[in-house]
């Protein structure tokens, strides 16, 4: 490879790094602004599921889902998303504002789906959740991560280990949530 060709490749790589990395960083920093338009990503989200008389799990809730959950008796929402991740920070802030507007209690117990459940961060979150559930006297608790699969899976496993004879999880749709909240 000639020196001029190598030099051009180095310059091109430098230009890409100088412009593309800040562009990607900016896009991730404002993920909460365009997240609602990422339909293919939403197809990956799991369904809302009832895992016990007290706990419902699922994906990141938009404003409509929060209203449905409140109508179904949810009084507290626990997000397992991590504000240290730039693309989740804005979503957590938006969710907190929406929940405060609806009168729901907001809790953030950050977890990392790339670590095992016994890792310090995940173990702390699970212990905090167990404490919250033990002290939660009225209403149901909605627990979620972004997709409603990975970090929520740790919670479902924890609840299954605590009550092995419980009924199996059942998916719950908007109609079922409305029916559950009907007088």
C-alpha cells in the first residue's frame, strides 16, 4: 500500500471519528425524544404480564400504558433502567415526570442485563425491590426495564423462587387491564 493511500485512509478515519462519534453520542443523549418513532424496536418489546397478585411486569411504559396500569390498580412503578446509560437517562426522566403527573410512586432500582443477578448492582436492586414489595400495602407494582425481557427476567425468577407454587404468568392486554379496573 502506498504512503499516500495510507495517509488518505488515516485522514478519512480521523474525519469519521471526529464527526460520527459526536453525532452518535448526541443521538443517544436525545434517545427519549425519538424513541417513540422507533417502531421496529417496539416490536422487540415483551408483553405486560401479571406475575403475582401484587406484581405486573413488562416493557417501558408510555403515557397511555401508565394510564391503563393506574386504572388496573397500579400505585407504584419500578424502573430497572440505568441512568448511567446515556440512552436510558432521558427515558427515566420522562417516565418520572409522567408518573408524578398521574400520582404514581416512582422508584428506580437500576440493573445491568449484561451482568448476572448476583452482581453487586443487580443484587442491590433485587434486595431493594424485595423490601419495597414487603412494605407495599395498597395497590399493585409495575416493574419494567426497556424491553421487558432481560432485567425483568431477574425479577420474575426472584419472585418464582420466593413462591414456587404460584400461578403461571399470564399476558395482560389493554382490554384485560380495563376489565380488571372496572367496578
